């Protein structure tokens, strides 16, 4: 895995910690999805269309898939690492026409990340089957569970209780939002890091591969010779680091993966207040004030001094004349 070291500094920069940035090249995390629905299933074509526009998704065989999309009457895979979602009623298409539908109100489990951004406005839900499996409700209407999770499955498994031929769900914004949320949650459960470049104030999430869960060697985090022991578990959350640089995770003496931590100032790097376009440099105008190297400035100062001296001289002469002028006798002032 390659890395890039970027350095940028100015002579009077008071904060040198952000002059160097080390970036690790991210790895592509493609999600392999297998579709086992029969072509006659009402969800087959809508699923094919949505998978064609989702990013970082590729089709594959069930044996190599991260997520399997099948019919609701299929059995989930007995694999801890494979996600599964079953769609549709468990009855035939002819019998499914007799199943009820609903326009809500819908009860959403908003704490579930699959419901992030889901509103169910104007949704017509058709083909609601009476499910016998024990489910944790995610979407429900009255006493019917429309989307639920199978708690007793080996891996992560969901049931979508719907007949898409009798529903307008695929025509609403909730349809792509749901599949985006599902793919994101499935991808985050895959082994390894979700990202490889972090800030000092960020926690680092890491999923340990299942084949390493039962090993007895020490799992450690190494940074510039310093080591820290990590608890060997499937989902590891590394606390925010205090130092920048490259960190590596070792299983005994074997390198598993590594990540980079860099300093990042949110206020300094915030570019949202900038405007688009090109701004030409401003032309420097004549500065106001008195300049020592300007001869006209000295002439102005000299003129001010001459005027000020003349005013003072006039005031002095007028004052002296008033003092030397003889006083008028009292008898004249009285007669006047």
C-alpha cells in the first residue's frame, strides 16, 4: 500500500504541525452482490435496475457474495460473513393476489441505520404475508411487519414482506435510499478499515477478519516503535490518537493493515465561505498622509508653519496694542 508525503511551509508560520501531511492510498472496497431471485419474481427487474446504479457494487456468485438477495421462502446462508435479504410473500403469485395491502400509517424504527432518510410518504404497500418467522420489526403497519431482521440467523438477515408488482415503492425516493443504506451497512461490516486517513480527533473503526478471531497471538497497534495491545474482537474502535504519522496493526509479527493520522484545523480548512469565480488583483493607489521622501509634503508643512506663525504674530501685536492704549478717565465714561 503506497503513501504520499506532502510538505508545505511559510517562513512565519506559527503552527508547524500542519506543514506535513502523510496520506495512504485507499483501497477499493467493492461489494459483491448475488441475486438468486427467479426471473419471474416481481422484484427481479427492480433489483437489477437499482444494482446497476449503485456505486462500488459488483455482481457475483453466491459463494463469493457479501450480500445475497433472494426470495423470502429461501433459507439464509449459514455464514457469519454473508448478509442476506429475502423479498416477497412466501406464497405463489396467484395466491399473492389475495394478500392485503396498506397505505399506512407506517411505523419506522428510526434508530436502525437502514431507516436513515426513509419517510414512506405516499407509499402503497401490497402483498403483505402473515410471516411465521420471528422478526425484529424495522417497518410495520398495524400488527403486520413489513421489514424485519431475523434475530436467530447465523449472519445478518432481513425479510422484506412486499409484492413489488402491487406496490409503488420502487417509484418513490425511499427505494434507492433504502438500498444505499443497506449497501453501506454491509460494506462497513467487511474486514479492514473503512478509511485509511484520519484526523487527530477521529476514532478509527476496524473490523478484524473472522479467521483471526480465534488466534492467541498478541494483537497490537504500533507507531514509531511504541506498541499498544488491542483486544481481539470482531469490531475494534481505536480511540483518537495524540500523535500524527503512520500506525500499523500487527497480528503477532504479521502486518494486517495500517492507517495515517494527520493534524487538521477545521476553521483554517473550511472553504465553504469562498465564492466561485476569478478575482483580479487590486491596483495600488496613492497612499494618503505625509511622506518624508516627497518634496511636496515638505512644502505643505512649511506653508502650514508660515500661516500658523502669521496668526500667532497678529495675535501678539493686537494684544500689545490693547495693553498700551491709555485708559479713558472716569468722568468721561460717566458723561458718556
